[in-house]
């Protein structure tokens, strides 16, 4: 609420800086506008969750999924209005029926919302594996913990206890359910990608030879994906690759790229369970599929710009 109350100061200041540095694109004004919209949606979401608690419906998953869909749809709408975001989703029909395990690229602070938004638009319910740092978001802290999600501790990594909880998250999924994971385990930028490759080179030179050619994506941390597949033994795997959100990788770099000029293009590929190997061959197989996603991203980023 403090942001809204002080917007009479922030908005003119942002406009003055934009006019002096960015012409009439007004990136700072746009980001202030998004911050105000996000604050309003957080307030509305918390009010709704409090009303559900007062009505003793805080254990009702269906009504909370409906609240999550409303919140995600409105938040994406706010991003659209303030940054000129356009989203093109290819093959959304492959998302249903469930159960599925959805592995998504993580290139931006903005793309964490993509799976929830896309799943909601096709009537699917997501069970998310997320970093516990996201609990700083009030709505995620309240609504996210009332739904079957798992907020993973960043420090232990692929510890046995964490993987057991991830595996349990996927159990009991039905035809409307998807388990969502960002298998890179981080918002990927070039320094992080380089460090991840260096760690693999030290521990597993054979695997490093398989993943060294990645140009945009970071190598997957396969433990989480394998755990979800163990928990849902009939689930297919869906790979989500996207381009267009790279300008929003970090807020600092976003000022020069807003409004966005290229659409966000989301590609979905479903792999039947019968094609997914088990045991020792799984990691090499997943590396190969992730490399295919990387080549798709590279083709799109290297191709001629769209208008």
C-alpha cells in the first residue's frame, strides 16, 4: 500500500527520468505501473484467501486453484499492458490429459509464471516445485502452501530427503494434474550456465561432453525430474521451451528493452511414457532432449526478427 500512496512521487519522477534517457518509451513508468498492478493483485489475493479461511474453506483445493488461475491471468494481463507482452503458445493441446510432468526453461524472473498461466488456460491443475525464496511473495506464501506444491530448500540440492518430498508431490495425480519443475534449478544467465558446466566437467567428464554444446540453456539437475516421474509412474513428460523473455532476465537490464518488440513464443513437446528410459540411461536421455530444446531456442534467437 505504501507504493500506491507514494505513486504521486514515483510516477512523475520515473516519467522525468524516462524523458531524459529513453525518449517516449517510458520503461520506468511502465515498470511502476506494473508494480502498482502487482501490489493491487497481491492485496486482492490475500483478501480472498483470508475470506476462504474465515469460511473454513482453506483446505478446499478447487477454490484455491480457481483463485490461482484468476491471479495468474490478471498478473499476465498486467505485464501485457505495461510491457506490450505478447504470448504465442504452440500445441497447448498436448498438455492434457494428465498426468504429466512439465519441465520448463527458466531464463527470466518473468517466466516462473508461464506454466501456471498456460495450465490454467487449458483447465489443468499444477503442482509446482519452486525455490523457497519465492515464499517472500505473500500470495505464494499463503495460497501456494495451501495447494500441493513443494518449496525446495536451495542449499541441500538433490538431497535424498528433498527428492523424497518431490516424489511424494507427484503421487496421486489424475487426468487434470501436472507436476511442474524448472530442471535447471536457477534463472539462467551466462555466468551461471558457465559455472554449472564447469562443475559437471569436474565431477562427470563424460556427461560434460554431452552438455558442453548448450548455447542458451543450463544443464538440467536430473534428480527432481526423475523423482516426479517415479511419483507418477504413468505420467508423460512435456518439455516447455520459450523465447522472448530474455530482456526481462534481470530488472536492471529491462529498462532498455521495454516495451517488448518480439512476442514470447512457447513451444510444448509431449513425450509418451513408453519412450522415457528408466535407470542409468535416464540422465543421458534427458540431456539429449534438453539439448534439442536448446537448439530450438538457438534457431529462434538466431533467426530473422519478427515484426
